[in-house]
C-alpha cells in the first residue's frame, strides 16, 4: 500500500486552510477538493508534488475517463469529472505560487486538468432528475415500521422532509425549538441551522395531504413528553451505538446529539423507498415534488 508523503500532507493542510479562511469555502466543499487530490495522488503513486510532471496529469485523465462510481457501479458522470478536474486545476495553480514549488510546477501545467469543451458542455447541461410523487411518498410512510425509537425517528424524518421541503443538511441540524407544530412553522436560524447561504428565515409547513403532519406531531410529543427532551435537543437525533457481548457495535436507541453529516439522512430515505418497492429518492427531490403543479 502506498504511503502518504509528509510534505504533501503539509502543503495540503496549508491549501485547505487557504480555502477555509481565505476563500470561505464550506467544509463539504473542502472535503470534495480533498477527495479529488487524494484520487490524483493514488493514481500518481503517492509521489511528492515537487516531482509532478504533466504525464501524471495525462495518465490521471485517462484513468478518470474509465473510473466507475463505487456506489452505483456506473461510469462517473461528466459533472463529477468536471468537478474533480476543476478542483485539481485550482490546486496546482495555487501550488505553482508556493515556495519550493515555483520552479517545479508551471501555471500552464494546470491546463492538463481540463475537461474537453464538448464534455464541459455536457457536464453543465441541465439534468432532468426523477421526482417522487405524493402518492409514492405517502405509500412509503404507510409502509415504514414504527416499533422502535429509531424506526419512529426515521419515519418522522421522511414525514418532516415532505412537510417542510428542507435540505438534508438543514434537517440534520434542526433542534426541537426550531419547530412550532401549533402554528406549523419552522425557524431557520442560521446561527444554529445549516441553512443555504447561511440565511435565516421562517417558513410554514406545506399543505400536503396524508399522514405526514400527524406523524411529525406524534414524534415531537414523544420526544418532549416521553423522553423529556428540551428545546436545545435535536429534532432528529443520531443513533446511539453500544458494544455488545460479541464486541461488535450495534444500534441501541437514540443519542442526544445531532448527526455530524447529512449522509445518514440520505441513506435512511433511500432505504425506506427501496424497502417499500419504490425507486430510491433523496430528501432534496421532495422539494421538486412540492413545486410540481
């Protein structure tokens, strides 16, 4: 297994600091950049960046064209290729300005991390994504079990996503105090909720039919009255993991903390749909369903 190069790790930390402090990028954006750089390092055999040569970039481009998504088992989309190459081009342009790299990396070297004009047009073209129908969402809610705390949370999560149309990142950061069931409103407080563009707002539930409102109301009552949770506690808490007798960690109820990322929310949603025999959708697609005339 190739080892990480200490000097590469040092300069990458400096670059991530630049992205975070100098350019104000989010942690999610920086993580995507880190994955792109790591993908290149793997292809280049973990060589020191001072030993960069354009042949490495050419080889990386060739391999990237044939790469397959680990999750879907399909070739990477043009949009993913564009995002990866843009991240690497920006990194090497920055690297060419840094002491110790200026004489070894030229600004023109970064041009080898480009998608063709044709593929760039394809990557930037609008994509029509499948949208869950109200009937499908209601069918999934009706199919979901609610026997355990975790199952109740998962069902309430999808019901709330349908009622609110919120992004998964915002859902993961909501606290009980941000939701008022009585007047069916949500306070998107940017100081605490991961809102888009860090903007605060107050929104109301969408007037969807079916069981969603009753499920969410029951869930909040359960947390407040049965579990005695307060306003500062998460609306959708993470799963508490405990080590069993076999020394394996297993789900053991609800943890009194937020999820660190929104990845679990997407997995819960996709699994619920697939279990109900419906094509998997992520919570973001609910927004499109709500906007559909």
